[in-house]
């Protein structure tokens, strides 16, 4: 490997190279003008120079292009994103499996988000079990466990109420903002409970607070944020959602709600609505997948390309 370097004392990198290597590089180096990137599309000469070019005049390129000013637009004309190509190659069974897996992932993500928001409460419970004092030993860390379980349960309910379970497409940043909103609402709930407890201990009138999930409280919690929670938590479909539930099931839900403390009833109701709304959304997607599968079977039958599976489904009475 000694031929890569010379023993000269020059400070430049070119002179440090061995003469034979430097001669080879100079001989093989490309000649001629260096290639350059194409210039931005020239404006139409008929367009007045004082008026900026409209966005409609710029050739449309997909977001995957590095040049959003319209360069290389002709190369992107027939481009199809990879996720669309992957979707085209999926069977009806694959699409149904993706829907179910996506919903299960959302349910698992709620648990992870609630656990992250309750990290401090979990740490106190963990430290209590690891290094208990006399009181903790006698109570088996009951206070710390109750605090953590309360936090975990309420955080999960807030996330459901805010629409975390819905199948709406959102970025990781939006998911994180929603998680932060849930934690902020829980901190408001703790402040309210602390004021109520203090008033009870001092014999003062119990202060009355509006629900943590009221329109006003949610609006204050999400003020200035880039994620719109308002349409997710307060859509005008509450009656429509309840109409899809059996009367006996709805009565059972309402009976259980009345057994809870008054301050917890609204939170439980909003969390339940968020969960029912998510279930209605996944049911709609599954129904659409079945409709698309039925259309595909009909097309294959008309083209004389029906499969054995199509025949079995028809014999079983599938529409």
C-alpha cells in the first residue's frame, strides 16, 4: 500500500500522491464542460413581468421530486407512488387483513401512549416496590399503584375521546400532539380534583367545574396547536352512532354510566363514543372491502375467469 503515498513534504493533497498515481488520475479524468442542472422553466414572454406566475402555470410534479419548481416534470408524468402500486397488488383478503391489523395497532398504540404519559407515576410505583419504607411495606405500595392505575386509565380514555382510535390518516407528529393533549387534559383533571379535596377538608363549598372534555376545555388545551381535535371529538354524528347500537346494549351502557361518580360520567361517555366511532369506521371499511371483492368476483365471472374460490363462495350463498 506504500504506492498510495509519497514521502514528499508538500502540504497539498495533490502533491502527496505518488507520481504514477497522479499521472493516471490526470489521464483518466473526464474532459470537457461540467454537466449542469437544467435551469428553472423560463416564464412565458407573453406574460407581463410585473405579475408573478400563477401556481397553475408551473408543471405539477409529485412530492418525491427534488425539484418542485417544475424541472423534470416530463419524467414524472407517468409516475405512480409505490404505496399505490403495493395497494393494487393486494387481494381482497390482504386488504381485510390490513384493516384489522391497522385497528389492532391503534389499540396497542393507545396503551403505549398512556404508559408514556404516566411514566412518572410508574416510576414512583416501581421505586416503591424496589425500596419500600415501613409504610409502603404495610400497604404494599397501594397509594402508588392506585395513582398509576388512575393515570393510565384516564389517559387511555382521553386518547379515545380525542379520536386516537379512528382510522384517519395522520403523521407521527400529529399523533404525538394528540398524546400531549391527552396529558394536558389529565393534568387539568388532577388540578380540579385537588381543589375539590382541599375544599372538602376545609369545610368550604365544593367548587363546580365544567367537564374536562367540554368544548371550552378542549379548545383551550389545543389552542395554538397544528392538530384540529375539534372535528374529531365533537362531530355531529353522536345520534347516528347510538342509532347503530342495539337498544338493550345502549340501555346497559347508560346504566353503567349512572353508577359512576358524576364528574367521571362525561369522560366515560366521550371515551365510549370515541371507541364506538372507531368501530363504526372500521366496519365501514370492511363493508367497502367486501363490496369491492364482490365486484371483482362478478367481473371475473363475466370474463369467464372465475376461480375455484369464487365458485365455492357462490355455492355458499355469497352475493
